[in-house]
C-alpha cells in the first residue's frame, strides 16, 4: 500500500464485470479504489490485488445495496479504514454500479420481482448516495450506472429498464442540488455487454449476441473494457464541466 495521497473512488459491485474494469481504469488514472462485493470475497480481493499491482491502494468491503439499514454501518467502517490509512475519512468519487438482472415479460413480472428491482436499482442508489454525501469531498463526482434499456425497449426488461430510467431522472436532480458543493453527477448507460451479468445472457447466448450485434452500428456487443474508461474519464479533471448528463456507451445500438 502506498503512503502518498491519491483521490479515492468507491465502486459498488466492483468484484467482477463492469465494476472490475472500472476499478482498474480508475487505478490507471492514479485513483485509489474502495470496492464492494455482495457474496464473492475472493473475487473482490483479486480485483483489489490487481489495483494494488498498479501502485494504487485498494480494499474490498462487503455491502448488500438492497439493505439500506446497513449503509450507516458500512460508511462507518469505510471512514474508519480511510482515517487509519490516510488521515481523512472522505472519498472523492462514488460509482453506483451494483445491480442484478431481471428478464421477465411485463405480464408475468411479479410484485416481488418489481420490489427487488426497486430495492437495488433505485432505493439502494438513492439512500446509499444520501449516506455517502457527508463523506464525499467538495468538487467530487458521482457516476450512476444506467442502461441503454432506459432509452430503447427490449421485451422482458420493463422492470429493470424502468428503474434505470428513474436513476437517470434522479441524476439530474442530484446534479442540480449538489452543484453548490461543486459535485458533478452524471449517468453512464451501457448497451448490451458480454459479461456474466444476468447469468452471462449476452455473452453466452450466441443467437442473442448476434441479434444485438446486428442492432449496433459498430457491429458487435460491448465488452467491460469499453465502459470502465468512460467512468474513469468522468472522474478526471478533463471532465470537470460535464454535469447532469447521460452518456450512452453502446456502440450505437438502435440508432
């Protein structure tokens, strides 16, 4: 672990897929990383080790972003760790990335399924960000991860896409209300990505992969490496005047 001060990013759901790539791309820009995981500590520790191999500090904490009652305790642990290792309890960047998939036709979506989507993709983001605010330095950044499915519709994603749409509206409100502190808030909306998200549906279903590639101007589905750099850019000085914006990173799907 280095001793020189760096800016610090908190990436939820940072143990795999897009979150892993975000952590590594942030580290490549000289940013230390706190990442969260829900179940697989070994994967999270591997990401932290990969970040530290770049020369940046990293640590993984468990967090279930559906459990809003745990947020105060989570930030108590994080701030205590940061104070011990760097002297300040604060972070500079919050990346709300954690999430789960749901593929269900509208007519078959249950109340339980809708509640689960609301809990992790909207309520969790809302209250985790609220709890994080005292620990985010002025002139910091918040990046919320949405989805192309908030702009275009694809059968079976009504609940998931709706919650991502809500996060996009929330982002604009946050950008307005936090502007006095110099905190910029933006959305990154990936298109179809070949990861293990949703059981690897886009990655492993060749027919679906081919269909989605055919809808994309650049002729393929995305990879995690296509997304993390955009998030890292939004945390850079070069992106300081970008605020309240939705940036779709989809290769031009459904244009």
